[in-house]
C-alpha cells in the first residue's frame, strides 16, 4: 500500500486563515506559522514535499531532507530557492504564477488614487476638526489634479503592468512603458527609455521583478528627471527604486509622492527614512500585502495543491 505524502509548510502564517483543504487531501500536511533556519532544517528531515514562501532552500536544506522530492513555492518568485542545487538532486521546484495579478493591480491603483487625490490630507482635515470649523462646505486648500490627460509610465509591462495600463486608459491617461527585459513585446503602448519615461510621466508605476537589470534602476539622479508633480508607486519589488533616494526626493520637493508595498528589507525598519520625511502626507506605505486579497490567496492554495497533485 502506497504511503501518504508527508507535506510540510514551513511558513504558513503568510496564508492567514485561507483553507488548505485541497492540500490536506493529498497527504499528511503539517503547517508551521514560521520557521527559523534551524527549525526548518529539523522539520524537513522526513518530508516528501516542502512548501515555502521566504524560506531559503539550498544545499544545506536539501542535505537535511533526504526524502524530499518537491519544493512548492507559495508564490511566484523563486529567488529563495537554489534551483541548480535542486536539479542536481532530482528535486522538482514548482511555483504559482498569475494568481495575484488582479490583486496587485488593484493595490497599485489604491496607492495612485490616494496620492494623486491627496487622500491623507483631506482625511486629516476632517478628523482633526478643521473641516467642521471651516465655515464652508468644501476644502479649498491643496486641490487635486485629474488623471485624465496625464501620462502613466509603467516599468515592466508584464501581466500586472498590462492590467494597470488598462485601468489607466479607462481614466483617460496616456500609457508609456519601459521594458525591463530589453524586449518590447507589448505593442499596445509606446516603449521608451527609462529616462524618457521619467521625464514624461505624471505617474510612475513599477511592476517589475528585481534582478540585475532593475536593481537600483531609479535613483536620486534619475528622479531629477521627473516632474515635481509626479508620483512613484512600487508594487513590484523593493530595491528597484532606491528608498533613501525617494525619501530625499520627497524632502527636497523634487517629486510629489511615493507609494510603496515592497521594500529593500522586509518588514520595513522603523528607522527607514521613508517613515520620517518632511511631508508624511506624500508617502503611502502598505506592508507587502498587494498579493494577498482573499481571492488571490484562495487561487494560490488551489494552485499549490495542483502542483503537488502532479507528482514527479
């Protein structure tokens, strides 16, 4: 009789309360909220399948898991997994692509609308009583500008970038993009250099992976090219736009705002310059949550189950 699979999820806390029922049907599933390096090495010694999100999978990890046949990434990026080491040992690596496209695009637009609409400023005027004491029905200070007729520059025109672009068109915006791969495969919008994109855009949306072509792509000198009324939103990966340089650009009033869901170090340290700018209303920060809508996490769980069910 075939033995049931031993499946270990080493950092399941990221899934919240998402049901893992379909995975449980495939074997004996053991979930740990999180695992230190030492704990991870001990917990995989008898497993056939390891599910990881940010856990590092390298030769030492594989040495500790002699029965391991499959590593399932609980997400899309597999930069935490040494795929060459896995291949040498016959361990299959499978990730889940496309499950969070709508979720990330929606969060991108949340940041864009909050920054371009001066949401933090207007909210504070209501909550601190200024609106109640103003004597008129509106708030004449700090008016916002319409997005219609403006230009959005998208860094990385993959599935998420294209979804962001479609919403921009619905707002009446012009779309341009910079191909981070060097191949301008999308013909729906003009492909331009990063310098032209920064010069022309009223909104810069980063929807690209972090790699040797994108690391530090937008630094302080590049931000000098931008309009003082422009904003940067990054829901791709931290490190593509340099955080300290963005904070400096805000302080110098070189740009009008930044919205970030991803960071060079996660979680974002409390002493980050982004947390201490001269103009906090111009900074919109979320805790790397763009991928995790209820629907996206459900799709992720289902696709992980499918990846395990394929076998090896």
